[in-house]
């Protein structure tokens, strides 16, 4: 039964990872930029919505408005920061997203400090039981919402005209231009969608653990997810997110206690600390050694 | 000192770029590889230089088998190449790049580089002198030795790339469109330099080139490729006479 | 004249240091230590084009190794030992890079950063875990480095040595190979540069220098604390290079000076503005904003600003790595 419990917890957290990783993949596909600031948008989503709720708005207004504002923040970032760097080398663009992240965190710390703010209760709390598996309802809501959103998003991307235009400009921007797709608008849209997704993820995480600037760190956890899933595969991001969530959950619940017991018996180490947090990175290293294009990614050819 | 290409094939994602090519370049010969775009000429050069690994066939240079070897190993056998499109190498001066052409071995032990005993001053000074007299001056680059490559014209950059390839005093030189994009006078200068190098050092040369006056002027033999296959091999005069070549390559209709 | 300028500056710094108060002396060694590490990181990222997020952890490895060796009573050998240990770990981290390029390599260094950080926190028998490893003042050639003054002098001398090493390196055949590799590994291979071997030396040599900087950092703070070697330290060094000038040794020094002095300046101004605990936040905002502004408007950093003021546009050190 404990393993079922761990599985549910793993899927819940993993689906939030997938949501955030999806945003990174989206921007990467549209513009070839790896967005190190994704975690910053997650954090901002939580704080912006928190501020709206503090201002007295009802959650039914504050949450959609928070997501919309985050989308606009993403659009604005693309317009004012990324667009002037169109001709800059990819490395410089990656670094600039790092600058965005640092600034965002500074702004949040300036206004709210580094104390955890309790996020108002927006979802019903309480334990639910499914055939003996206990889960808190906000976990369940977070997981269901993320999975639904990720799946809906993949359908949007694959089936709708706008999704088709996104894919066309991602695949070949010159060809897309030639058939009348406004590529820079598509890139802007990708930033909008990606930040809105991140904002939503931030709200979900805030309902679970409160509002804190360390929410930005989840952007870094998303990187093992996208490498595992293959940088440009939306479905890969979903699978890899859930896989890493499960891994984290089982490490925490089963591997860590066992390992700790063994270490106490045989060494002077008494605690394995937050081992579940480094496991994704250990997996990342192994994946990079064995299959650099990711588990679900395709290998690209090089030309001289 | 013979380059022998036997039955080399190479494909990309199901498309045959090179199929069953065989030819021989004898010591001290200049052989030109011609053919329409997409004929597989550059792929063949890349296979010889080690950038690509052919699926079938052998490439023999002197007593060495080249197919599947790392490019730096092939360089150590006295083979060097130029590139069709020269990279924009920021921060490097002309002399810097030419020094790199000499090969990596000169840097003694890199750990000692930190201490500066072997590398800096003395050796660098020695480099400058020998490379200036042996490579830069003959190619007319001596005045530009300390200029950053990025400030040079496209034509000059191609000549610098040739200088880099010559710095290791190769016995086999692979040239990928050495005069493409050069002005007529620059092209003439490069062509006579290539010819001069062969005369002076007996260097064996395999070159891909489109400019027919250069090809006809300095090649001893010509190999014609189309769609990955060899369609003709012979003396320049024979190539000019051949109907098939004229049709495929020179674009003539009967 | 220009050739001797660095030496003159160095002698001037040595000569002034005794007359500074202890706080300013501590700024001197903080700068010198940051500059050493910044030089190493710049060689790795700015010259060789290997984007690393593991600098913080590698400096940490140097601090722990130097501390352990110093505590064991080893003289100046503890510095060299720290360098060698860090070089070995740097090469180990770099192993994936023998196959990977660009983004994927950056990811593997990110992973290494977190894994090392985790080990610092949890391998108590070696690192003393979360409470940190106490480091006694070391002895260099029999002289105890136990005052701000002595630490500053030792750090300045080390900085000169590291700077000379980096200058030698960048002017050598290996340094030139770094530059070509940065632009394109495919071109580098085509030219006959042994790319895996070049990368190996890049990781080993920069790791060695980061280890020495880390050891000196540990000796100056008397503690190696896992919190100090987190991802934010890695990011600080990336920022230092962008602000100072990617691919420029002088830029590393400017970036290090900037990052050492900026918090002090903000602190001074902040006292009037009553920023209180928000100083850290202000530092982050300025930092992030500068990274963005420089990358958008002057990607070659402060160094390029200086030389364009002098009307000289041929600064060595363009940040235009691919």
C-alpha cells in the first residue's frame, strides 16, 4: 500500500514538473532559446496571484488574472529582452535568461523578503481515500489540473491552426515566413503560453507549500526533465516529468530510509539529507552518458 | 605518397551522397574533383579528412588506412585540408590561425604551459619567423599577420585558411573550392600558389573546384562526379572533349 | 610600457596594502580570490566555450581540500594539493563533455554542481556536514597567514601567478585551440585539433586554478560551509564574466573588482536609504539588470566600454561565442 501512496504522490509532483518543463520545450521549439528563467515565472505566478488575493479578489478572478498577467509578462520579456538579441549568439541569449531570473528573484525578495507566505486556501482541503490510498485533496487537484493542462496543450499544439502555425515556425522559420506566418508573433505567443503555464504551475505549487522565492528553483529541476524527455518533445516532457516525480517520491519513501540505515550501520554518516533532490541530476548524468539526445529525443545530424 | 580511394560509399538518411567511388592520386599530382552541386565532392573530401566515416570502401594514403580515423590522426599523417566556407573565427589573428595549422604537438606539455617555460616568448618568436618566411610571405599575407581574421575580406580569409593548411608542410593537401568567391586576380594568385607548392615541395593535391579555367590550368588529372558517382576520369583535355561530361556538368545540350 | 603595467599595478597594490585598514585589506583579498577564480572560469567559458555551472562547487572542492590539507599541517603544499584534487574532479565532471556539446554539457555541469553540493552537506566524516569545516590559518613557507594583511599579500601574490599562468595559456598553441573550439568544434576537428584532448586540458587546468582560488577562499574565511558554494556562486562567476568581458583576462579582473565592491557600495548607499535587509535583494536586481543590459547593448563587457572610450575598437575578447 505504501508503494501506491508513493506512486500517487510521485505522479502529482511529476505532473507539475511536466507542466513547467513543457513551457521550456515550447520556447525552445519556437526560437531555439533555452529559458533558464522558467522557474522565475513559476515564482512570479505564485507571488502575483498571492498579491491579487491579498488585495481582496476572489480566487475565481485572482487565479485566471494571475495566469493572464504572467502570460503578458512572458510576452513583454520576449519583446523587450529577447527580440533585441535576435542576432546574438545562442550562448548570450541563454545567459540573458539567467539575468532575467536573477532580477525577478531580486524584485520578489525586495517586496516580500525570504519568509514563506501562507497561500490562502483556494482549494478544498482534507484527505481523500481511493481504495485505501490516502491523498490530500489539494495534491489531487494539482495533479489532475497539470495533467489535464499538459494533455490539452499537446492537443492544441497538434490539432489546431494556431498550434500548426507554432509548429511550422518552430520547424523552419524561413519557410513559415514564406507562407505568411508572422514568425516573431509566433515566438511571442510561445513566450506568452510558456509563462502562463509556469504561472499556473506556480499557483499550484503555492497551494501545496506556500509562497517562497525558492519556487524559482523548480526551473532548475525542470532541466533534468527536458533532457530526459528530449529537448523538443512535448510528450517526452510529460512522461519524463512523471517518471522523475515517481523516482523522487520512491527515493524519498523507500530508498532513503534503507540507505540511511545501511550508512548508519557501516559509516559515520547519519543522514542521507535531501537525496531525493539530487537523484534527478544523477539520472541526468547517466542519461547524458548513455543517450545524449534524451530517452525520447531524436538524434540530429551534423554537417561540416 | 599515393592516395588510393577504393569503392567509397557514404549516405545521409537514405540518400547516397557518394556511391562506390574509386580513383588514385599519384605522388605530386594535382587532381581536380569536379561536378555539379550535390555531386558528393565535399562529402568525399570530408571522408578522406576524417570528418565523415564512409560506409564502405577504403582510403589508403601512403601506408595508412584513413577511413574511420579521427581527423587529428589523419593530420598527423601529413594530410591537411581547407574549408569551403571559412569560419568567422573571432579573436584570432592571421598569424594565430596559421600557427594552429602547424599542429598541436608544439605545445609541449600543456601543464607546463601554465608555467610558461616552454610555450611563450622563445617558441612564439620562432613560430613567427619561420611561418612568416615560409607561409605568409609567399601568399602575400605578411603585412596582415597581426590583423584579426574577422576584419579581412572573404577572399583574404580563404587565403588565410590555405596558409593554415600549408603551415604543417603537408604531403597531401585537400582543397575544398579554394578559389570560390575570390576575385579573378585573387583566384589567379591562389592557383599559381597551389601550382608553385607542388613544384617546390612535391605536394600531392586533391581539390574540389568549380572554376574551370583554374581546374584546366593546374590539374594533371580530373575526376568528374555526378549524383555521387564517378562519371569520368582523365586528362583535362579529355574531359573537355567528353560528351557525357559536357552534358551533365557544363550543361550543354546536343 | 603597456607590457609592464600589470607588474607596476601589482607592486603598487603590494605597497599600499600595509597602510590600509583591516576592512579594506579584507576587500583586497576578497577581490584577489574572486579574480583568480574569475580568470579560470573565463578561460573555460570565454575562451574555450565550455559553459559551466559548476564553478561554485569546484571552488568549494578547493576550499575543502585546501582546508583538510592545511589542517593536517601541510604548508604551501595544501594549495597545490587543493589544485590537483579540484583538477581531478573537474576532469571527471568534464567527461561527458568529451561526447557532449553546448547545452547538454551545460546541463551536465548543472547536475555536477548539485551533486557536489549534496556531498558537501552530507558526507559528514569528510566535510563536517551542514555545520561546515573549520579551517585553521595555514602556513605558507613557515609564515602563518593569520591576519588580514598577510592574507591580502598572499592572495595578491597568488593572483599574479594565476594571471601569468592564464596569459601564458591564452598565448600558447593550446589557448588558440580553445578559441577555435569555442567557435566550432566541427571546424576545430577539421583543422586537426584533437578536441577531446583539448577539452581534457581545459578542464584540468581551469580546475587546478579554481581549486587554488577555493583553497585561498577557505583560508581567508576560516570555514568551508556548504551553503557558500551553491549554484548562486556559479551564477555570480558567470555574471562577473559577462559584466567584465567574456574572453578577456582584463575583463575578469574588472568583473571581480565590480562584484567585490558593488555590495559595499550598495551597503553604503543603503544606509541612507534605510534598505536594511533588502540590500541583498537590491544587489540581485542590479546584478540581473546589468547582465541583461550588457548582453543586449555591449556583449563584450566593461572592457569593451573602456576601449571604445579610448577610441580603440580592436579589443581582444569578443563574447561572440556560438
